């Protein structure tokens, strides 16, 4: 039987998870895969809410979470450039056809846009001078997305017209690699970024509204010149007072901020706006610290479910910590361990020291995924969800048996 995760609140079924599946990705040669750097559910189109993507090396793979803990491979994309190594995968959608679009980017600084219905790359966006570490998609206009790069800049792109709308770089911008970026869940004018310069920045794109609308009107076939990309260099707020080292993950939590560095801590905070001086000096009000163990390496990213009720983050030993975001407690509600043998591999324990690079939480927080440095993907499901799935399956079987018996009775009568 699969092991049940140890919990701090065993009586609460919500925090009781069972490891149900694992898979090791392989590259084109069939050898052990490269590290899997990113994993992402499709929250852009909830019709595909059980579909997720992962990336590592030259490969991006699309999966589906099936009932009863099964993971099914749907598609795989291999980049033709052998120098590529994908660090990030995110979802968008074609606003005309409704097709799901997978955005892949990494070492080369190019962005591949894969149409999952057509099963091909429909646009390769280029402009960054170095690797891309993260992508975020606009919450209400999925044609817009922002990339965070090793070249110290952020770029806003328009998928629909295939142009770069704006570059966020300059005196007030980042002075080192930008590692993480996140759009506000309901206000597409608000953007967070964080990086190797130890800072977290809040950007307001409201002043770009005319530029954004112009990008939607642009037609490369009829235009006499290339689209003019503007520059935004001054964020609304910037602070280095939360973290003393690289900030490798930043996420909105409502209107306040979750940020993580290499301190075995995740901080929940907001800018101190009690005075103009406090804001200009980057003072913050810290609401909560979330503690985890053995995560003092960078490029380990946390994730939240769609309603921001559960946060998950891994560490260097293959564990995943879960926190209840509805209660202000720093202790995790559960710690998930890797304990099953790896699928399609020799039956051996895989609970060694393997770094979890990123987690993904399903829309309803019933499934937790983790991608790891050894090229593996792990799945845990809540015991309550598994029980409900078993009951539904039993009910279907009973209905089938009842229907079959009824048909047999009719045959006897004849």
C-alpha cells in the first residue's frame, strides 16, 4: 500500500494525503532525464483544469491527472536546438480558437509558443539577451504575458500580434538576474518581480494601457515599420528589507506578497505605506513567516491552489511542505515524502536526497504535484478525494450491474 503522508493534524482529512503515482521523464536518447525545473497546471482554461505541463532539458511534456491517482502523457515537445534547456512552462490560450497554448522558455532566451491542438510551435519570440527564468500570464487577457530574464529585464509580450510591448529595465529596475514574476490574480495592472539583487519590486502597468491597446491593433502585414517597444524603468515599490539573499520565488496572495529566498523561510508581507518616507525606503509590514527545513538552495519554488487556500513548497530531500493559508500559523499542516518506487524503473526506494524544484497544486487543492532534479514527477492525492472517487466508481458499477440485470430480465420475459 502507498504510504500516507505524516501530518500535524491527522484528524483533519483535508491534510491527509496519499502518494499515488510517480514517473521518470526520459530524453530522446532514452537515458535518464535532465532535471525537471517547472511544473504547471492549466488554470487559464478550467475546461483543462486537470491538465499540467512540465519541462526540463529540450523537452516540454503535457500530462493529464486522471482519477484514482493516474497520470497520463498527452503530448511531448522536443526543441530542435540541442543547446536549449527549458526552465519554465506556463499556460495561455488562443483567444480566437480556444486552443490551449504552452509557453516554454529557458537557457537560450527564446520563447516557444506551442499550440496543443495543432501540435506545433506557432511563434518563437526573441528579444532577451540571456536565459529566461520565469513567465506569468495576464489574468484576464491571456494574450499578454511577461518574462523574467537573466539579462536583468522583464518583457511584456502580446501573443495575438506577436510583438514585444514593453521592456522593464533601467535605473529603478533589477540590477541582477530576475528569477520570478507574477501577475495579480484579478488586477492585470499589478505585477511582482524578484531576483538575485535581493529585491522584490511591485510594478503598475496602468500607464501602459494605450501602449497595450496599440499592440492589439498592430498588424505586421500592413504596418510600414516594426512595432515600437516602450520602456518602463520605475516600479511603484521596491524593497531589499525582506530577504538578504537571492529571492527565487514571489507570488501574490490577494493584495499582499509571498516571497521566498534561501533562508528556510517564506514571508507574507505588504509595503509599509504609513508615510511617503517609509514607502520610498522600502519598509514592509511582515504578517507571517512560514518555516521549512533543508531548502537553503535557490530555484526552489512554492505554489498555491486557485483559491489560495493551500501553499506547497519542496526542499532538497524530496519532501513537500503544505500550509493552511486560512490560518496564520508558521508550522506546516503536512509533510509529504517520496516513498513509492519510480514507475518504469527498478523497484527501489526513491526517498533519497533529491531536490524538489517546483510544486503544483490542483485547482481544488486535492492533488499535489512535485517535479525534481532527478527528472521525476510525483503525485499525492487527498484521502478524502480518493474516497469520493472510489464511491463514485462503486456507484457506477452498481448502476451498470442494475442495468445489466434489467436487460436480462427483459430477455427472460420474451
